[in-house]
C-alpha cells in the first residue's frame, strides 16, 4: 500500500498541476475576476500597500492567501502557474491524508481527480483552497501538537470558515471528556491558542456574520445535504457519538454562514469515516462519487463556455 501511494501521490500531483494549467486560463469570471485583478494590480507594491489594495478589492483581511499571492505577484510568477503549484500541493496532501485513513489508492485518486468539491477548490474558491492546504497538513500532524496548532492557525488565517472545522474537533474533544465526567487540563491552553486567529480576524468574523445574518431564513433544503452526509457518516462510523458531536457545529454554522461551504465540510467529514470502511469501496462513497462526477462535468463545462464554473449551476 505504501509503495502504491508513494507513486500515486506524485502522479496525482503532476496530473492536477497539468489539469490546472489547462483549465485555469479559461476561468476568468465570478470571484476569479477580482482575484485576477488583485494579483495583477499588486505587482510591484510593498507589503503594506499591497495589503490595503487586497482589502479594498476583495473586502477581506485573510492574511495567508494575501501573502502568497503578493509574493507570487512580486516575483512576477504567472497567476495560473502559481495556483497550479498550490493545487498540486493540495492534491498531494489530500492523497497523503486519505492514505492515513487506509483508503484504497484507486478510490483516493478518483476523488481527488473527479470530485466536484476538489474542482471548486482548484479553480474557484481560491482563499478556501489555502485553508484546505493547511487543514490537510494539520490533520497529518494530528499527533504532533506543536505542528498541528501552527498549521491549524494558518488554515484559519487563510479562510475564517476553517475555524468551523477546528471548532468541531475541539467540541468533540471537550464534549467527550465532559460526558465522561472529566475536565481536560488542556482546555484553557486550547482556548488560548484558539483566540490567536480569532483576535486577528475579529473584524472579518463580524463582517461574515453580518452579511449572512441579513440573508433570508434557512429552509429545509439548506440542511438537506448536511444531514445526508451525517447519515452516511453514521453508517460507517464506529463511534456514533463522536460523529454526532462533530456534525453539531457544522449544522449550527449553517444558520450563520454559507450553506454551500458548510456542506463541503460535511462531505469531507463523511469521507473521514467512510474511507476507512473497506478502503472506500462502499455504497456511500461510490454513489456520492458518481453523483459528483456528473456535477464536475457540468462545472468544468461551464468554465469553458461561461468563464465561470458555476454559471447557472450552484453545487
């Protein structure tokens, strides 16, 4: 398994890099219109001036994404090339994480190459992609606390909604201890560390909540997909209580944030449990994968025809 994965990870990284170089030049609409403009206009600017421009164009202060694109722009690296490199890194780290879950290498490769949510991260959700890169790294460092906390903080600084993932993990850990009648000694330490990205992005958090709180009330359809992923996760989970606890913050967050992004997190939470069962060769993984293959085809087709993966389609 290890040797197969070693070869597969390199192959997937190269494949995603080439795929990115092929498709990215066609993605010029939607949010990418502003990402491209920001990247081009910050070239030659100093760090402070570039950050002011970044906040003005994108309306966000998430520093990790800003720093990497400022660095790439300053070095006159073509934006599509820079994003292709980071897409390859994300694909490699994702394969590495799937390996820790004992997923079949074939199943892992198919997901990374054909899944809609991966395509959205490769080509559309640019800031969220950087959050997922550091999220994947954090999960690989789960047994090495110092590295885990550093990469977790970087993930949140890349996109504020990543805090939902780590909040869910924290909620599971604390809840299980309290239910067992034990108060974790590390609780205050974890809370203190969690306050670092929260304090740095306080205004960003307020803006996110303000925007989404002004939207119309959530409907049953907004929760349908997250509950489907929860049901599937419970089907393959060995610890049903842990799974329920993990999904509670995701469901609550849908009231406050973008349901589509939270559904994406719910899907990856489902994979966490399902890939461990028969290496992913099970009905839940296979059926969702088939569905997402068709959704991916629509998404990529929209890129070529409309310059925007979503076009008339929203995942």
